């Protein structure tokens, strides 16, 4: 799941994610040292000397890991991209406004596994997991813009201003807005877990049904179950992305599709790169250093001369770094 424009970014993420952490080794060695001291009945003054040293070493290791493994993206968005990206945030606000949202993990035919008569007459079953869209960033990742996040099982979809990062436990992929296809449609669903407040009930059925669709009188605990109208939203790409979501409110899919198309249109409007030299503030939040980067240095990695944190210079079509 890699497009040519994302290759440098994914290589940067992959190389830094493979770097081993230092702090667990530092912590482990400190614990072993104190175990040895305790076993040899060492005097108290040695502990007083080593505790601050080990604590300082652990703090240094944590900071060093952050500098070595953190990927930094800095975007300076042109007005038309900023407007489109804000519209994408608005679409995510609509998703968050839904009472319930689910990721469909799997679905199957009930006829091959269960008796439809004791499953409220449903012809298929789904395995789903509730989710909450939010904003955030992947581990060891910093960006100067707020990133909409859509959880999808073990995956996380991060909507950047120029691409979607697909963060999986097995690795990281990328999908451009020109590759992403958003399709949606209304879906009747037999809801046995409670009807969300913003959902329209369109029909009803029974927990146990007879051949005519009525209640099966052989069961004393038979109860009515509402049939509601949800919306199914499919995010797919030819590179392999295939994630299905379900929302309690209808009409959200078209809003998201419109926002994605607007992002594609904005990113496709290639602007002229800036020619003057610029500066960016070091993103580590610990030092107050401004780093100079050349106008033609895009695609390169620069390091802060004070703390050493590396920043990948990127330009989707506005100046991004």
C-alpha cells in the first residue's frame, strides 16, 4: 500500500520504527544493579549516589529514544488546501456527532452457520466493533496540524493534508486521495443491542420467527426487535484498503465522500514552490531553536543543531515539511 509520492515518508517511518528502544535496557540494567547491591548488603550511601544517577540515565534514554524514533512532518498549507482540510475535519465532526459508529470486522451467511428462524429472520450476521473517530497521531509521530483518525480494527487511518496513512500492527502504508474511493448506502439492520437516539426505526421483527415472518409461539421469551436504518460506508482503494463502517445516522457517507473529493481537487492544484529560504521551529518543545531549510531541500531530512531531532521536509503542493 505504497504510492510513489509516499515512498520517502514511509521509508522514514519504517527506518525509525525499527530503531530499538534504549530506555528498557537502561531500566533493566538499573534494576539488576540494585538487586546485586541488595544481595551484597551494600551501604546506604551507595544507594543515595546511584538513585539520582540511574534516574538521570533513564530520563536521558527516554529523551534519546524520542529524538531517534520520532518522525516530524511540518505543513504550511496554502489557502485552498487549508479550506479543503477544514472541510474534511467538518466531515469527521459529523461522524463524531453520530450516536454510534461501528467497524465491520466480518460478515457471513447465516444459512451456512445458524438457523435464521432463531436469529430474528436475518439472512446474514456481522461482527462489528464500536469506534469513536477522533484527532491524534501515531506513536513517535509529530505534526503541526490536527490529524483526523478513523480506527478500523487493528488499523488506524490517519488523514493527513496530502494522503491517508494506514497504520497497522504489521507496518505502515499510504493511500493518496486520488486512490481512495468512498461509497455509502442505507442499510436495514436488525438491532438487538438498543436503538441509538439518532436512528430511524423502519420496521420490527421477532427474536424467533415462523415461516410467515410472525412470532414463533413455541418460545415463551420471544420479544420484538426493531429494524433500523443505518448507513454503510466503504473506504477502498486498488492498493488493498478495504474497510467497512456503519453509522447510526444516514447521510454521513456523502458528506465524507464530498470532503475527500475536495481534498483531491485541492491537492491536484499544484502551486509554485517558495523560492526564499525559510525557518521552522524545532518540534521537540524543549529547545527554542529555529532551523533554516533551503527552498529546494524538500524530500531531505534536517536535524536540529541543539537537540538533534530530525525533521522530514515535505511538500504535498503547498510547502510541507
